[in-house]
């Protein structure tokens, strides 16, 4: 896999290496070897990237930031770096790793004009085999679905389902200080009022990744930062945005495990540990996979339980974190091609059940909804076999999938 990633990175960077030989003016956009004014981008940039630039150009110019669009036009990085070659290389490496795990989705159809509320259930964008004709119906051959768990319903903007995979350019903010970080959060809340309650939590974190708007960030000078690495932060957040861009929100263990897999694959270490506020020793950035051998030794005949890797947002659990990474590593190494199908079905289930539908046909999104563990298990076994939770332990403790006994 590594040789393929290297080739893809070289191809992505070849046409843009000269773009960053000199520092551009704040608010200008670097793309494929040239600099452009935000209002003068060429047609090849495309509508999604232009929309991302339009949303952030004024903020970037006001605060002294430059904008750099990766050659594939999937990530718009906004930073104050005079030379972004090293950072752009990390972005392209992360994109190449993502592409090696997830083959390109079919080109999405253009979203339809918003339909009246009464027709919302039947008027939805389609995307070949990726999105079923009726998003309220499971795809052909889907396993039995289980009733969703009870979740707190939080009021957000009423909307109809309009997710189209790979249809947006993600914004990645590399922010130089806390004042600019707070300013960026304020801009996000102004654009999406439902983020208001989230803002107070976000200010206490080093960074974030959001689906709507598709935006990630990290603060290079966040208060209390000790053991951290900007390269790992960038890889982790870019991988998060790519997952959200293709598959929308996923179970937290799978989503975060993929971000850690990206860190480990590209930087050979793990530094980004969401919600951890205790001291992190220098030796805790490596050895996560090796630790699984001792954590699960003697468990070859006792399958893993879903709760043993079900990470919870808002708090840190070292064992759960290592096991989540271990599950993702096992899935990526044993059958990476099954990941796309699994994550697409998880997305469909969440889209169907993670909402409260009102009498007028519109619906309210249930924030932080997670697909129930029993349903995750059904889909995991569908794509990775009935013994996947036993096979993962065998893989960690013996390095190979053990035969069933």
C-alpha cells in the first residue's frame, strides 16, 4: 500500500510544487502552481471549491491567512505559513491513503431543488448504486434493522435529506492563536446557528471536524498544549473531513479509529487524543497495536464484545481507544474493500433513524445519534464474516486469522 500512496502523492504534487516558492498575499488562493484572487478563480477549480473560498476568503484576508487548494480540489487549507509544501504534502498523503482504502465513488448527481415539505420523503437526490432511489427504504439485500435507541432530541434547522457523497470541498483551518480560533468559531456559529451550544465545548479543545459546514481546524497555540504534534493534528483532521465528505457521520469508534489509522500510517505515531486532558507521556504515542497482544491474550476463543471498542464522545478511555484502532487496523489489513459497503450502510441507517419526523414531513436531526450497537454488529458481520469479533483477537494475538474451532 505504501508504494501506491507514494506514487499518488507524487502525482498530486507534481503540478503544484512551484505554487509555494513565494509567500502570497493574505486572502489569495494557491492552486496547481499559481496564485489567484479569491474572486478570480479559474473554471477548473469547480463550484464546490469556489463556494468554500467564498465562505472563508474575507475572514482569511482580515486575519492574515492564505488559502491553498490541494490539486484534487477536495481540501482547502487556510494557514499563515509562508511555505506550505510540507503541510500540503501531508494533506496529499492523507488523501492518497484515503483513496487506497476507499475507491472513488460514482460521480454524484447534482442535488435537486428543495422540494415542498409534503414531498420530502420521495424527492431526494440519487447517485446510481450509492444512494437508493427511496432513502426511507434499506438497500436491496440489507440485513434486518433494529429499532433505534432512545436519544435526546435537540432542535436544529428543519431540513430534508440532501447528503451527496464527495460533493463538497472541505475547509481545513490551521489557526495560529486562540483569538483567531475564537473568531473562526464565531463565523461558523453565524453561518449555522445550531452550532451555538457546541461552541462553548469547542473552545476548550485543540481542534474539531464538522460535517455541516464541512470544516476542520486546530489551534497551534491552544492553552495547555504540551505533548502534541502539528503534523499529526493535520493528518487526523484531514482524514476526519474526508470520511465525513464521503460517508457522513459514522460510529465514533470507526470514525476516530480511521483518523488514528491515518496518523499511524503517515506519521508513525499517534498524538491527537480527543477529550484527553491528563498528562501524555512521550512513550504513549506509539505501541498501540502491540499493546493489544497483552490486552487480549488468552481470548482466542472468546469473541470481542461491541462495548469493548465503543468509544464515547466527551471522555477518554485508553483501552477503548487502542481497541478501536485495532479493529480499524484489522479491517483495513484484512479486507479494505469491504469498508466502503459497511460505512455506506451505516450512513443509510443513521440517515433513516437519526431524525425526528414532524407532521409536515420535515424532520429534526438527532445530534450525536449513533447506530445502535446490535445493528453495528449485524452489519460488521455481514461485511467481515460471522466470526469477525473472534478473528480480530486472533489477529492481534497471533498475527493471523485463526481457524474456527
